[in-house]
C-alpha cells in the first residue's frame, strides 16, 4: 500500500509538471509572436491619426493599402490635439496604441516612444531640414550668411525647445535652451561680427517644429544686433518668397520628400546651404512597452 501511494504521488506530480510545461510553452510562443495578434485585436485594428488633409494622413492611408497585413485596418482621423490625448490616455493605462507621428516632436521627450520600421517606406524616408537663402545674400549680408551657414543642431535639441514651450512659449523656451547650450551658439557665431540694426527677414512655416527653430535663430540674430522679422507662410509661398528675394532666408524646408517638389520648381533661384538638422521623419509610432518593431508585425483583421 505504501508503495502504491508513492506511485500515485509521483504520477500526480508528473501531471502537474507536464501541465506547467505546457503553459510555459504557450507563454513562450506568445512572447515569440510579440503579442502582435492580441495588440491588433485590442486596438480594434485602428490607427489613431490627425487632421484630414495633412500630408501624414495621406501617407497613412497609402500605408494601409500597401501592406497586406493591414487588411481590415482603419485610420481614425482626428486632430493633433486629439491624437495626443489618445496617446496620453493609452500610456497612462499601458494600453496598446498606434498613432501617426513625426520627429521632431515634443512627444518623444514627453513619452518613451519608438517609430515602427517601414520596409515599404510608405510613410516617407528619413529627411533633413535645409537652410536656403536668396541669391545675393552672401554679398549683401556676409555675417548673416555666415551665421546661417554655421547653423546646425540635433533632433533632441529642437524637441527640447518644443517640449519646454508646452509649459511656456516658444520665445521663453528658446531663451532657456540658448542659455543652456552656449557652446553650440559659440559654434554658430564663430567668425560672425555684430551689426547695428541691420534688417533681415526670415520665412518660416506655421508648425510647432518650425516655430521652435525660428524662435532660436531669431534670438541669436537679435543678440548679434540684427533687426529681424520672421514671417510664417505656407510652403509654396515660402519658396516663392526666397526665389523672388522678398525674404532673405529660411531654415524650414524638409527635403528631399516633403517640400521636394517645391525645391525642384525653384531650383537655381536660391542658395542651398545644406542640412541644419538630420533625421526628420514621419511614421507610425507606438509606446516602447509594446513588443513590436515593424509595421509588418501587426496582424490583419480576420
């Protein structure tokens, strides 16, 4: 009898052990799949977007068409503020979410995010922001031209100004960043002489990243003695104003894709001083806690 009880104990233990192994195997398989199927279902196969008519909105629609694994998915068009509110709510609850996003943007300072790999490049390639001047600026204002030629910074710099501006304004945020990054300012102003009230006009665009960048370079020009005006216009008007000479310079165009068609239209009618920021990009963005890395990791709707 004692022997029989021992055998029964061993048998029950074996069953429990095998059941546990089965559960572990299922969990391992789920981990290997990245949880992508449950993510997709939990998000109801929906990408949270911004305003209808925005370039990134059009790209997101093209992405839904291009990827077979996004069959059955929908783009929820909203607004930038609406997208940010949905993103904040999801992160606070550690829920899965995919949003249309771009960098530079303060959300990458505010939250721990990543941009999904886009093998088909439907959301656009990595871009650079360029500095353009009107023809003849180098001869008319050599010091201003030198400053613009020297101007160069990182994505993280611009995003920090944008993030700080959320709690104040672009001018205050720019002043704070300049105070904390005097070494970079010294590089920009190396070889640049001060002036006494020389007028210069910069063209910019009415978006947060451009507002932040313009606020920074505007303050540097003011500190050098320039009387500077920054005018916000649509991209088409920006290129026309530089080409016609009604504006002196801009530090705003995204190339080669976003404003590439305008660049081609006016090429030869302005001076391209090259990149002032590298790594601008549109894409589909998720929180870091989501165990996926590519658009192709998402699952089609059954």
